[in-house]
């Protein structure tokens, strides 16, 4: 019988997270205040609990995962590694395609890997309520789920366009006891300002982040903290269980070498979670192509410059060294809501600047074609975000066929699309269009960086 999946026992779950910051060829650039002075951990204390801030700035390569977090993760981890044999056959490719199925968590994506860790650290620190934003609703539902498990209150600002497109995500959050409101909202100064300018604003992750951060820091009781589902170092760190498990599973099935590692990129966390442990091998000399995939409508890694920019629209966050389309960028309302972010994680941006990863972008229609091909061969229906990785996987498999090469392709199946079926409906009825960001919009964004400190890698020698 052909082997389709590789499972690990509960006690084979990784005991430590991997921190790429320890191994980058040049040191990561610190977050800065607008005047260019480095942000100290104390300055972040009103926003995040200190135990997570310590992880954020840690230079350590390996960080122990507390037993209580391992117990929470084992609700759905280790996640299976699958071999996509049916897709391989349909494409007639000699490539062997493997994927980590992160859609089996209760909320249906990779996001709970960091949500349970963040909720646990907040609880340990004495926090009573966590506030966050969500795009597609995956992160909001993950934090709602994690908050229910550890006993925290949870408030979520959901980007308006997704709030309208995806009512079931809101209901999941409610089922886990969380309060979810559309953003921009009248609850915060940041939201009210945007609504005055544009009462019909579809919202953006940048705006929703402003609302969530404002809510956290303005709670006079000091018992509320902000939680972010991507971008930051500690979030990417928590996701590395994906890649670390994949390594064990590939070894179990007898694969000695991976040729291509692929993941879709919004803020960068699922991509980093799978790819960073393999980047470690690449930095040590392995020959691996590592491919982050983003939408052509929000081409952060492929077209935006590496700059110091704010993580949110109202400029409440520190300046982060990252590829950015500008903090006031409002992307086209494509269905991959989780990929509509103006920036991308500093560690992912840094890896791109070092030439360690090779970003690509795909259009919405191409991604849905790949998603449907996947559903009709492998069975599982992917989230619109995940379909971006799939488009690249299909291309890589065809390339292997054309070149007659037996490549090993590994990718992250970041979430299921069972609550995104409205986007499939739009695709099947011919209502989806492609959108390529016009050059003028990029130029406009450049003006936003004037006056920001310059982001330059400090290469030795
Ligand atoms: C299923 C899925 N994949 C990918 C992403 C993109 O986020 P990130 O780049 O942080 O993994 C999201 C974000 O909401 C998501 O829901």
C-alpha cells in the first residue's frame, strides 16, 4: 500500500522553538521610535506582557516550550505530513510533493500554534483580557479558541470587508466566548478618524491593528494586552513547530533532502514556521530553494522596498525594518483576507534581503484554479490564502516534469477553506477579477517613508 501520511506520536512534538535571529548572516535590525532611537523592552510593556517581549528580543537559537503549552498544542499536534500523490499523478510530475496539514486545528489553520502560546504567557503574567485584530477571521478565531482554553477575555477587531464576507468566523469567535466587532469601528479614536474620512471604508489590517493597540494601551486597569497573529519575532518563533515536525516526518519517510520549500505570505508566520528550520540548513550549506508566495494585489516582498515603517495605519506601533507598501496602504478586497497586509515580518524581510528566500506573486484567479485542482485531486478544500502556495507548488511540479527532475517539494497547507466558500462561489460564477498593483500606488507609498530612518543591513567584512 502507498504511504500517504506520516504521523508522529504526541511525545514526538518538538520541545523547543527555533529562533532564526540567532543564525542570520547579519544582525536583525531593532524596532525604532520615530526619532530613530531603539525601542527598549520597557517601552513595549504597556502593549505586550514582559515574558513575550523577552522572546521578541531573544538572540537564543533554541527556546524551551513550557509543558503546559505542549499540553495545549497536543490537542491537534503533531500535525500530519501528507504526500500529495494524487496531485503528482494528475500533473504527471516526477516530483514528490509533501505538505504539512495545518488545517486540522480546531479553528482550522496554523494560527493556534502561536495563539495558545501567547494566551498562556499572558495568563501567566496576570493579564485578564487580550485584544487583537483579524483579517480573514482565522487569527481572531484562533485567539478566541486559545483564550477560552486558558481562561482569558478576548476582544477582536475584524476587518470590515471580511466581517461582511465571512459571518461564520465571527460566530466561531462567539462560540469560544469572544467579542468580535467590525473595523473601522466607532470604539476607538483611530477607527473614528478613518470613518470620518471614508464612512464606507472596507478596512485593512493596518487600521484594525491601530484599533486593537489603542484599546490595549488605553485600559487604565493595566490588565489588557495586545496580541498579534503574525509579523513579530515571537509569533514566527511559535510557528517553527511546523518545520521542526516536518523534518522528523521527512526523515521517517526516508527523504534525505528537500529541494523546494513553499509557503504563502501575509505577515509571514506560516511561511516562517515551515521554512525557518530549513533556512537553518541552508545557512549551513544545504541547497534548498525557499519560496514565499504573495498576491499580485499586495506584492510586499516582490515589489515593495525594505524600509523602516509602522506596522499599523495610525502609526501607534514602533518602526519595523521590513518590506512595506506603506502603513496607509489599503489593498484591493481580494478573498485571501489574511494576505492583505502592507508589511511583512522583519525576519522574513531580512531573509529576503540576504538572498536566502526567493519571493513570488500570483494573481487571484491563478490561485483559485490551483485550489480547485487541489480539491479535485487531494480532496481537502484550501483557504484562499493557502491557494497561493498551491499555485507555486503546481508550477514547481510542472517545472520538475519539464526538466525530468525528481525534486522533493514541501509546502505548508496553512488552512482549510470551509468557511471561505463564498469566495469559491464568486470564482465559479466568474465574478472574481485579477488585480495587479499599479506602479503609481507604489510610488505614492514611497512618500510615506520620507523622514523615516534608513533600513540597512550591517554586513561584516
Ligand atoms: C489560512 C491562512 N493562511 C495564511 C495566512 C497568512 O498569514 P501568515 O503570513 O501570518 O501566515 C492567514 C492569515 O490570516 C490564514 O488565515
